[in-house]
C-alpha cells in the first residue's frame, strides 16, 4: 500500500511499464471518444488545485507512507 499527498489531496497509484510516457497517454486519451466522455462526466466532481497550472488536472504527489520495500 502507498499513500501520496499534494496539498490537502491524497491518492493515486498507477502501475505502468518502465517505458510509460504521460505525454503519449494524454495524446491517446484526447483521441478516444469514450475517454473524453468519461473525463467530461468526472470533471463535474473534480475540483482544480489552486497550485496547479491552468487546465492541469493531474500533478505529481509526494509519497508519505508505504508498506512496499523501497
């Protein structure tokens, strides 16, 4: 288990391959109608972070706890 934090928000674990690239995923998401439909629905519930860039939805977080050996 891992817990991450930024400001007053906690969360997300993504397991990916070593060659995963957020920029490639972002481009793929923009070209996927179902993903865009989901993002539009979820944006009603996700509040922007006051310290993030305009239109930036995801930011890196600091790990604050882990039960997984480093």
